[in-house]
């Protein structure tokens, strides 16, 4: 009996020793920043010389990300700059109940048509451009339009909601929650934050973008043959009018087709060209 008691006591001592050692090791690996314990190797080096490296982050990757961010900033609408600079107010974020009917069929069709045109600029081969509006006409190859529709509706994840705008979906926009998080954490030394809320719920708190993607897929299934017909026989027609106004939405509400869409929803090659300002001729008086 005594041996059993001594054996149990010895095991308890070993367990306590292991716990203490493990806590010491954990404390050595973590530091507390902004009230949160984070790994030391996740802290960005803030020294002035900027030459020390933490981790194995590729400088080329950083430059590429920086270039992408600069490009995204350039792609923002001039009309949207004031809106983007407004103070973030989470209370203005829409709730599940007020957005459960969105997106509408009109929204889905218009974005589908725009994304088809966007994707064609990277896959299709331009035969000529139309004189009246400069839109490209592509060589008619069925394989091209079929490639366009591959994994097509994943492009809807690039959109988010701009509730105050006439057309509520904008490419490259961020949800109120995402903007708020970036505002709160921008001064922190932590490189990557981990949240209990899934990333997709931060970027799409009402599920509206997920519904947009699902409805895009359903509509693509229904309209793929129409898209092939347009590409092979009717490219000179505006796709939004040809597909949405005259076919898909013929008996449905078409209000969203009448409002201006953010310029950034179209790739740069398809955006309206700004008219060139003529240089003012300066008259010189003869001496």
C-alpha cells in the first residue's frame, strides 16, 4: 500500500515538473503586445536600419504586393475617393434581414455580363474595335468563350458592397468590418491577426456575396448557350443589353441597368477613355 502511495506521489511530482518546464518554454517563445500573446518570430522588425530579417519573407513578394496595392489604388473611381475616406461607422453596416432579398436578378445578370467582357480581354484575340464605342470584337472561336466560363463565378468574390452607391457592388471594395479591423490594427506590430470569426464572415457578414456567387452560377448554367451565340454571332451588340435587357430580364425589373456602375468594375482596357484636352494656342503679339 505504501509503495502505491509513493508511486502516485512520484508521478504527480513528474507531471508538475513537466508543466512548469513547458510554461517556461512557452513564455520564452511568446511576448505580449497590445494585450495579446504572440510568437516572437511573427513580430515585424521596427528598427531604423531595416536590414535585419525576421522569418523568410521574400523581398520580391513584398515588392509585388506593393505594386498590386498601388495598381488597385489607381483603379479606384475618382467619384468614390470621398466615400472611401469617410470615417468608418459599423452601425451603418446592413444586417441579414435587410439584405436577404439581395442580390437581385438584375444585379447578377449585369455583373455576369461585365465579367464575361472582362475575362475576354485576357483570353480572346482581338480582330478589330468598333468605331462608335471602341469595344473590341474578337475572333470567333468557340473554345474561347468556353474557357471564359470556366470557374467563372469565382470572380464574384472580388466584389463587395457599397450600399450608398446607385449600383451597390464594386470590385475591390471592402466590407465595413474589414475596414474597421484594418483601422484598429494598422499601428500594431503583429503581422497576421487570427480571429475567432471566419475570414469570409468578416468580408461578407450578411452572406450577400456568397449568394451573388451562387446565383451567378445558376444563371451561367441557364445562359451559357446564349453567351456562346452572342460570341459567335452577335458580338457587335452590347452584351448587357443583348443578354440582360432583351432576354434574361425581359419580364423582370431592370432598374439596376439604368444606373451608373463603378468604373473599377471593368478592367482598364474596357473603361471609357477620357477625352483629350486640346492644348490652348497661345497668341504672341508681334514686336
